[in-house]
C-alpha cells in the first residue's frame, strides 16, 4: 500500500510532478493568490504597511495557525476537536507558571514537558472517544470544560512569565528584516511534524480512517489506534499553540480564547473537508493569515473591529455554503 | 460462582439498562434526588421551598436554551448560536429602555433580529446542507459582532434592565413561586406536547432518525429545518431576556457561558446528538441536575474550575452510559 503511494507521489517527469502538486493543492494555491491580492490591497489602502505590519501579522497568526493545524489533523482523521482552545489555555498557563522566575535552562525542560503533556491530553481525548464510542463532538465539547477547569485551577487569573529565549524565538526578524521569526518557527514546527507524518504509515492511516472508516478497517488499519494517534497529534499542536501564546504575550491566560471556533473556520476555509479524509495543513495556515489580514485591513479602513467579526462569520458561512452547494451539485449529477 | 447464580444478576442489570434506555427520566430524577440529599448533608437545613425556587429560577434560562439544543439535536443538529442570540436579545431590549418606543419595542426588535438569525441558520442547514455546528458557529459570530457594533452605536443612550423584566426574571410570588415559571411552564408544556402529539414534532424525530426514509415518505426536510432553527432562535432570545431579568445585567456576552451547559443538559437528559432519540422531559431534569450540582459546589466552597471539570466528566460518563445501553438493543 505504501509503495503505491510513493509511486504516485514521485511522478516520472518533473513537469508531471508540478502539475500533480498544483492539482492536489489547488485550493491552497488559490488561497495563496487571494492572500497576495489581499496584501496588495492592504498596501494600497495603507501605504505605510510594511515590516512592522508583517511582523505583527506573523506574531498574531502564530498561535491561531498552530491551532488550525491541530484541528486539521483530527478532522482529516474523521473527527473534530472542540477542546483545542481549552488545551491551549491549559498548556499555556502551565508553561507560564513553571517558567516564571526560573533560570533560562529550566525553560527548555518546561517546554519539552508541556509538549509531552499536549500529546497526553490529546491521547486522552482520543481514547475516551474510541472506548466510549460517544460522538467526537460530545466528548471534546465535554473535555473542553475539563481542560479549561484545570487551567483555572493552575492559575486563577492571567499571570506567570516566559523564559526570555522562548520570547526571543518568535519576536523580531530573522536575517532579513522582512522575514519574521515567528513565520520561521511556524514553518519549522509544522514541517518537522507534518512532512514526516504525511509520508508515514500513520499519516496514510489517518487519511484512510477519515475518508472511509469501514474500508480502512477492512484493509487492516487499526482504526482505534489511528484515531487516538490523530488526537494525540492534535494535542501536540494545541500545546505548541499554547506555548506560542505564552511566548507572544509573556504570560499565561487561563480563560480559553476564541481559538477553537476560529480553528474550525480556518480549516473549512483552508479546504479540509469536515467529512474527513481530505485536505492538508497548508490551506488552513493560509486561511489563518487571510482571516488575520482581513481583520487588520478593517482597522486600516476605520471599520469597527466588531464588524470585522461579522465579516469573519460571514466569510465562514459564505465559503461553507458555496462548498456544500458544489458538493450537492456533484452528488446530483 | 455457578452460572445459575450469575443469571439473575445479569438480568437485573439488563432491566436497569432497559429502564435507562426507555425511561431515562426515572433514573435522572433519582440522581436529582440524590444530589439534593447530598446538598442537605453538606448544608443541613437549607433545602426548602425558598432554596428550591432559587434553583428553579436559575435553571429556567438554562432549560430554555437546553430546549433549543434538544429540538435541534433531535434532527441530528446542534445550535451553538444560542449564546450570542440570547445575549443579543437581552442587550437590544436594554438599549431601548430610555427610547421613545420603550423596552416593549426593544423586545419586538430583539425577537425579530433573533428570527432573522434563525432563518439564516435554517437556510444554511436546511437548504445548503451546511454542517449545523459550523453554520450556527458562523451565525453566532455574526450576531455577536453586530451586537457589539450596536453597543458602540448606542453607547450614548442609557441602557438598563427594564423593571418589568427584572420582576419577571428574578422576583418570586410570596417569596417562593418564581414569576419566570409562569412564563416558562406553558413554553415547556408546548414543547413537551408538541414533540409527542403534533405532526411537526414527529417530523423532527423522522428527519433526525432517518433522513432518507423521511424524504421518501414525503417530508420536506428543508422546511422542517428552517422552521426549527427559527423556533430555536426565538426560544434563545426569550431565554436571554429572562436571564437579563434574573441577573440584572445586560451585556453582549451574558449568555455565552450557558452554551456548553445547555448542550450538557440535553445530553444528560438522554437526547442523542446523532438525532432521532430523546425528548424535552429528560432535558428539564438535566438542567435541574446541572443547577443543583452548581449550587452544591458553591456550597462546598469549590471554585468555578471544579464545577467545569465535573460538568465535563458527567457529560462524558452519562453519554457513555447512554451509548452503551442503546448499542445493546
């Protein structure tokens, strides 16, 4: 099975490979084009938009982009995780509390421990879903209470601190003033996990389980195991997003932000099918950038930020309606 | 341990399972009684008519919102826009207090706005077949944003909770009988009877249980869903206005913290999120159970965090139990 997949991936001629890549990532590329147009539009309405703007965009998008990747993985595996925002809050406050006033080196231990914790939280979500057979939505909705509750127990009000190196990793430019460090962090962390995963047996299993559970089971995929692994990876990325929050704000906040909902919006915009088995992580990340940029554009246009929320909701609704309309027409044919 | 000895035990267990499956209200009421007993042990002498009426008054907005979830879950959906719609309705009403039309006009406008949000939900879910979770999340965002914009637009005019709504929401007849019950009892009755006795109620179960069979037998699912989400939004708006009267606060995020508990109450009450199974009776008991647990935890001096953890754990456990007993049938 994996031999066939690699043969498909590495096409004989380079041109075929390019065409194949464009075809497979068509939606993500269209989004990238839209992002480019949006950047030009931003520059037109705000001639001073430049280095500082790109910095702010990359830093504000980092936690959200990681949350969107987290959501994408479990949705591709046929699930949905409504506890991502709560897991982010929990990992963020734990990191902030442990790092406050500690030596820099200890921060490394904390970061690694928090990442392991994220894997465990996600695995718990997945295990509860697999063993109780309660729908994913109900379990993760309930677990979002649980994780948020623990976050409040760890830290009752925003506080804590962040190791300086962790902040330095994401704040400021890298080599060239136009390249924000947080963008590099995003690309490296997602690339380090996603690319090997996509090529691995587990990655293939996640897609298989998401697109057809029964067929995957009959082809010998351990459905339960795969599901738990997918949720564990979701937890890992939620922990990364939580660390991103701590690093960018310098403190931990126990009340979950709107990250769960926005992550769902981002993956839908990013071309991940909620039915599972379809999509990647590039689309959702670009979608996050678009959503954030629309937000700042509205500020430049002196539009009320609340209407920006309205626009975000309207875009979400419009895209999913359009998407399902296409699906309906395809189904009727 | 002979097989003969094991058989009776297994059959009693199965009887309990069957009771749980067919009449979930019975074990739920037992659980409620147990919780009240626990409260009496924790705080001797507090449990009484006044205490009960307090619990009921606070459970009513939650029960109405849980009703939105019950109805939508019966068709395999969910309505996560109830928090935004409820808060919006309360807030819009409050902004009309000092206006020419008075708060009555505010209520009318709030209900109309809620119906518009419900229509949008219904068209998205019913006509465009968008996943209800996504659709209602998106509409919730839109409503929240518009309510915020409205807040800024009306920032100069004075807002306040109208006297009459405060009376309706928080006062009690003879210190015992909450006025909101006068409002809520008929609503609950309409839902209970409507689900069991009317064609529309049966259509909700049919669409949720087996959409294809429902379509083949002539049900127009999209019409059912459009009306359903409008009803849900209307109920959410009423819950928001009541909640404003109860808490004497008007804010655009007032009801947000009730969204997840409303789903929890419906799930505890035995309504399946997959559709086609459940009812409002269980939901009412579910809302009361959640309210008593909250009161119990407050009485024990436990922080909000513990309440959240416990709510989450209870939902998973109860849902797992339901899944177990229904899978066996």
